């Protein structure tokens, strides 16, 4: 029998355990690629194709657009063997990014005799074209494709004035039919250069070349409604841009980077490693330039070049957008090429494409990272244009597993190891768990696969992270202590997830229950009395609170 003192000690221990907060997130961990060189895979001497432009990855492989006249598209399923694709009617290239891929489809933007068009294919062999309306002879265009659809953005050629001059955007949920409405998020653009358009996990970024030297960074969750988040950027910040998680980064031409968190709208300066002698391509930062950047696991991967002779390609990785580490050049055989074209992800690997030689005599080299996270395999998910105000709210049962494989429609953005110790605090389902990665990052909800050796932690309607379990799930089945609906899509495109951390004081008598990717707060439970649900939202913790329609509710 326990004596009184023992009971007191046990009670104190139980109280301490129950009151111990979740471990906070650890410092960001930098995950550097482990490149394997495949060597030269294509040569202008073999094919006559002397200029390599943009590239993109999709479920079917890699597509590479050449800058030749007429342009040619090369496709490969493995990065080694390449074939020439036949795109009927493709007459010219655009000056911006001309190829984009996501999920099951790859898109090529080019020009025809009647204006711009987008060719799309699932297998890289059979292609169909969709005209982009009201483009005429425009060539200053670019394309991006992601979970939220496909965006084409462009400007009128220099000297072409009148209706539609300036920055224009066309949106399509699937790249098959484009919205005919012309939208001009910014009037202060240089009209003779294509804007940079980037697909992100939760929308798009759009960076036009400024006419006055003041940069603009437009952000959108749906490709239709845009806001400028560039306030505070210096005039030289109009280079490569990307978004990973809640962090957006923009590079300047002199190896300067600035980053911005969603919870802190101030642009801050990062630190970029210039390299270390005796490695190749080490030079002062004014002679180095980042030409493209993309998400990489939870951070970023940047590609660049050293402009001092001999010209050398280089890469950088960053876990958080603030600090950037330059990868060794010689150890990775990057000094075999003069520049990188792109780093693209398929369902099997990430491929790094580089070019040796200049115009007229170019050789394509490829590297692969076999340990990369799975590719973006989900079909485009559009949350703001398929439902209209007044339509009933759609209730979606989230099923991330097909047996022990990730279900179709989901993108696994990463795989890590960790464990689950209790039922989900935000989902009411019996198969939902609260878990932590080995880096002490809390994930909730996570849904167990059939074998119980891994869980899928759903972060958005189309994206999840897989945690391989280092130890078995708790013996007792999950009880699902959370509400029925743990993620909402709202009118205007915001995606909101249940909030399980510390909370601000209630607003209008309602507790904070969800936080959204765009910074919106959700207060209290949805009003489900009508077919179109509503929920109380505010731009921040101080209000004002307004009723907002719910497009979809996930459970």
C-alpha cells in the first residue's frame, strides 16, 4: 500500500508531466543535397540544339525548353536519356520562364502566329495547346504551375501603349482554359521585360521589373487577387525569389538576399557565403549572382554563377532564408559547367541541370540527388475559383493513405523520423495522432498508415509530411480529442488549420481556434446552421472580426 508521502510525490510528478509544455521547435536544420553527377547527357554537336533555357519537373519526368529558333522541348524520365518532343504550332519562345510543371502535367508557354499559347502534356509525348487570350505578338511572358493552378504573367512590349499596357495576369485552374479578365496588380513596371512568376505551396509570387527602381513583390493565394508585400525592400531587390513554409526570400544581383516571415512583415538582410579558397569560383560577392531559388525540404536551394573568369556555376542551401551556405564546387564537379539551368523535382529524384559552353556549342550535364523528398505529385488544387459565394460548404474527409502509400491527390513535401505519443488535439478522428519529429517539431494531426510504421502529417489540402516512426504508436487507440473539422478553406483563398499552441485573449467572446497561412485568425466554431457555413475571422488578434464564408471543411 502506498503511504501518504509516496502519493504526494506521485501526484507532484503527474502534475509536472501534465503541465510540461510541448518542446518548442528546434533550430532549423540545413539539409544539403547529395549530388551524383550523371555527366554529359546531351550535346549540341549531336543535335544542333545550341541553347538551353528553362526546365521543369512533373510526375512524368523533366522537360527542358531550348532557346533555338524554332524552339525545341527535350523530355526525360530519368535525366539520362532525352528525346525531342513535338509541339505542333510552337513558333517562338517567350522572354520569361517558358516551362512549368506540377503533379501530373507539364506546361510549355510559347508563341504562335496568332499570339501566346500554353501546351500541356501528361506523358511528354502527346501535347495539346490552349491559346492565352489577348496576347497578340507579346513575348514578354512567363508561366508558373503549382498546387493552386497555373498563372501566366506578362507585359506589353516596350512602346506598345493603350488598353492592357503594363503588368497583366491570366489564371487557369489546370492550364487548359485561361481566365479572360486582364488584371494589373502594378502599374509601375518596365514594359519591355517579362516579370518573374513563381508558384508556391500556397499560391504565387509575381515580381515585375520596376520602371522607377522601386521593387514590387506581389503575393496571391489564388492567382486572381494580389497584394504587394514588397514594402521596405531596397531598390536592388528584384532578382530570384521563392517561398518555403512561411518565409519569402528575394535576391539582388550582388549576392544580397532579403527574407520576410509571415508573422513579421519586415524584410531583413540575410548572410550569403561567398565560398572558401582554394575551391573554384570563389570571388567577392559583387562577382557572384543567384539566378534562381526554390524550396528545398523546409528551407531553400539557390543556383548561381561566378562571373569572374573562368565562369563557374554554384549552389547554396539555407534552412531558414537568413543564412546561406555555398556547396563545394570541385567536390561536386560543378566546375564542369558554366551555369545551371534549373533544379527540378520528379517522383523519383531532384535533377540539377547545367550547361557547359556558350551559345552555338553547348553540352547539357545532369546531377541527381537520390535522397531528396518525394516530388509534387498532387494534381492542382484550386480553392477559390471552383466554389462561389452562396454555394454549400463542401465537407471533405481527409484520406492521405492508400494502404501504405500516399494517396493520389497529395504531395509529400518531405520525409523524416519521429514518434507519436498521444491522440490528436485538433482532430476528432480515431486514427489521428500528435507527433514530433526528431528535430522536436510538433505535427498535429498525423494520420497512421495501415502498417502503423509511418504517419502522414497533413499541412494543407494537398500537402503533407511523412514521419517514419522510430517506435510503435501508443498501444491504446487514438481517441481524437479535437473537433470534427480541423482545417478550413475560406472565401478569398485562405487555408486555416486548427491552433493548438498558446492563444491571445478571446475576441468578441470567442477563443482563437485556427490560424491561416495568410495571417488571418479564426475565432470560435463555424456557424453550420445554413448550407453555406460562416466563421468569425480577423486580420490579427485585435480585430475587427467579420463573418467569412467557408468553401471547404476538412475532417
